[in-house]
């Protein structure tokens, strides 16, 4: 009777060749690696987009009709043209105190603050908008020659949104000279009314705080000159530097001849007095690259801003080495000023470089992981082939029970290979498996044949020869 086993071997071979025409598993590995790299690259581009020049910034604006409001309006208009992806949300405030409070409470990202008025603890300087001179303007031929001479007299203060801040500034100066605040009276009136009070000798001086340009001090000097038909004087504060060290919101400034009036010149000689600064400030939490971009935008578009408000002509960059504890320079602005005129994209390159390093590292790690995964999959793929060879080697020395065990393992390996998912077994492995399958089948068949009992050959009749 013909041996059925060769047919079984042919059946196994035909079954195992079916996946050979399918896509090799290495294609899946390559596709997985490529997909991983694309995902990492997409993450890098997403990071670049996050750090690209776009932002939503809240900016305080007010008081209504003030120079601060005009500056913010101009800044918003110019920024919309220069940086269309920067959206400015205006937060209305009533005065500088409200502006500082909004920044301190993190209800806004940017605010205009004055260095001596309710400075928020979390504020850092982006740019200096202007320096305002603290000027005690005296009438012609007045009796006041020093701050101490103001004791027992009345000082006029220009009425307006900043009158409370200027009154506190007066108290600060008086305290330096140990003059009780209640010893000096104060009157809040419009500029022309103050000048008339000076002409009527009701006021010993007028405290005006403004720039060395058209502004409050210039208006007060002109009004006194008209009312008295004389040349006003500006009180010198030779102790200004010492006052600035005690009260860090103030600083010393030298006012040149004719700074407030050309003819006749006021002051008639250079004088030293105090100054306070208006600053465009940001929260300390603002990213360095955003702060640097805002500073650069303002400093490089002064001409465009000045076309909207004269306040912009006095904008200046802060000193990057200034270590003042009040309104320190933002680190991003300091880096921009120290590194030179870099664009926003130059500033953001460091984030692109970092992103490139991250992507490169992630790609290397992904490639290493993929190689390890392929190696483990390859070992698992070739395990049946190696086991079939081991079965063929072990078959000649086993007994009937061992042969049955090897037969069972043989069938299990065939079932395992036939059950593999399409495309997950390489052509080379399938070819080797088919060869190992035939080799193991042949070894098992030979061992089975050797263990079967030999059929006895029947003996014929015995011929006996008689002698």
C-alpha cells in the first residue's frame, strides 16, 4: 500500500507557501519607522508654530484722554500692521494705579506704569516711554530758595488724572527733608487757575511733573510767565541723587538751560532735580522671546508711533545692566539689547535649534527601538525553523513516546506557521521553513519505520534425509 506521508509533506509545503506572496514584514517595519519619524517631525513643526510670532496680549489703556491712552492706541495700530498675528486686547483702566493693579493681579499682560506710583511687584520693563521732570516752578522774585522754604506755605498741583500720584511725590520729597506733609498746603487747580493764584501770591510754588518737551511743566512755565509778566524759576534739588537712592522710583536728572522756555530761557541755568519714568511693563511670566519682540517692535517703529502721538519721540531703551529691584529690565529685552539688532525670527531660532535637537534625538531613539523590535521579531520568526531542525536531529534517538511527542510538536509548528497574519513572515523564512519541514518529516518517518515490528517470514517444510 503506498505511503501517504509524502502527500502530507506536499500538503504542508503548499500551505506554508501561501503567505510567501504577501508583503514582507520588513515593509511594515519600514512603514512604522517612517510613520514615527513623520509624527516626531509633525510635533516639531507644531512646537515651531507655537513659538512663531503670534500671540494674544492684554494691554491696559487709560485714563481716558491721557497721553498713555494715545500711546496705546498708536501702538495697537502700528502693531496690527507690523505683526498681524499679534492680537491686542485692550483692558480699560481709570488711572495709573488701576493699570498697575491690573498687571499685578495678572488681568493684563502689558501696562503703562510710573516708576514712583503703585509699582506692581511682578512688573518688568519692556521700554521706557519717557522721563518726566519733577519741577518746582517758582514765580519771579519769589522767596522760596529750597524745599525747606516751603514749610508753612501752599504748593499748587495741576489737577488731573495724576494729581494723587503727584501729591504723594510731594510728600516723599518733603519726608526726605524731614518736613511733615501737613506743614505744606496744597491746591489742585487747572494750569491757568494755578498761574492766577501765583500772581495773587496765594501759592509759593507749583509742582509740575512732565517731560522736557511739550507737556505739563512747559504749560505751567508759560502760564506763570503770562500771569506775572516775568521769568519763572525752577527750584534746584542738589540732593536729587541721594533722594533717588532712598526712593528707587525716582532718579536724578540735569535740566539744561532753556529746557522749558527758550526766550527768556527757563531755567536760566542748568539745574539738577528729580525725574520719574513712565514704562511699558510686562508681567515677569511673559516669555523672553515675546518680550524681546515687543521691545524691538516699539524701538524700531518710533517714527510710525510718533506720527500718532508725540509721546513716542521720547521712547528709549532701558539699560540692560540696570539691577534696580523696582521695574527691572525684562530678561528677554536685556538679551535683545545685548545681542544686537536681531529680528523676532532670529530670537526664535534658539527654539528651532532646540526643537531640531529634540527631533534628532527622538528619531535616533525611534530607530534604535525599531531595530530592537525587528531583531526580536526576526528571532521569533525563525524559531519554528530552528525547532524543526532540532526535531529532525532528535528523531533518530527517541522511543515511541518521544516520537509521539515530536510528532505533536511538529503539527503544532505547522499550525502556528499557517496561522500567521498576512505579510508578517518574510519570503526567506518561509522558504527555509518549507525545507526544514520536509527534513523533519523525513526524519520522523524513518524513525517510525525503524520502531515498527519486523514481519516474520513463514518457514517451509523441513526435508529430512534418511540414512
